[in-house]
């Protein structure tokens, strides 16, 4: 796997997702059809890859996170986020750019994560 600096990677990923979001909202039917054929398969493959990387072991622990060794719960935030956005009955609320950087507790209470 290629090593990509975290800061540059995050900006590039969010820029790409913002671009796709604009195309979906503002594009014509031909643009949306092109996204379905070109970009949707890449997004599906990406989510499948993330889910596979975070597949729980036989004890239900995510192999990508070692914090469970320190006595915390073995739940994986990656899998929980995917489930919340793709499987949960309630539709996920649109996220503002500020919410992208909020912790799950901030998103639930609406509190700002600034200044921590």
C-alpha cells in the first residue's frame, strides 16, 4: 500500500468528495449517469475495502485498533460509521464541513470540538 502523508491525503479526499457532491447536486442527468458508471463503483470498492480491513476477529475486536488492550470496548468506529450511514433506518443528516472534524460525541450533542 502506498504511504500518503495524512494531512495531504485528508485534504485530497475531502476535496474529491466535495467535488462528487457538487456534481450530484448540480449536474445534469448525463453527469449523474457518468458518476454512476465511473465513480460509484470506486466508492463501493473503497467502502468494501475499509470494511474488510476492520473485520472483527473471532473475539469481536477490530484488528486495526489496539485500544481494546487498554480496557475499552472493542467496537470499531469505522464499521459503526459505515453502518450508520448505509444501513441505519434513519437517514444520516448532511454534514457541514465543521462536522467532519467533530468527534461522535460532538455530533450527537451539537457541541463544538474547537478548543480541545
